[in-house]
C-alpha cells in the first residue's frame, strides 16, 4: 500500500511518501509480517514486532492505533485496507 501525505495526517504539513505492507494469517486472524519503507519508519518497527511476535489478533489491533496524527497512523490505513 503506498503511503502518502493524502493517507496520513501529519503535523506541520509534512510531506511523506513511503510503502507499507501487512501480511495477515487468515486462519488465525493475526499479523504474520509487516514491511515498511520510507523516512522515519524506525518508529513503526517496535509495534510491528509486538504485533507479529505476540500474535495479536487483528480485532485487538484496532484498539491500539495512536489517537494523534503521526506516521503511526499507517497502522490504521493497513487495518482499513484489510477490512475493505
């Protein structure tokens, strides 16, 4: 999923471009893997590690999305893409 300024609300009118992909184990409804490419993706790696290693159910991830506009909103976009 391409990530751009249009899909993320960032502070100070920042321009952002990158890529994010999430692989879901449909049998267990958990995140099996996540990749990010772009500036500042380091802040996303810890949450991805927790989601994958902890086998966090997709329904539970909806409650863990940051409530303020940061690059971490990419999680919300990935979950929305999965939900369709």
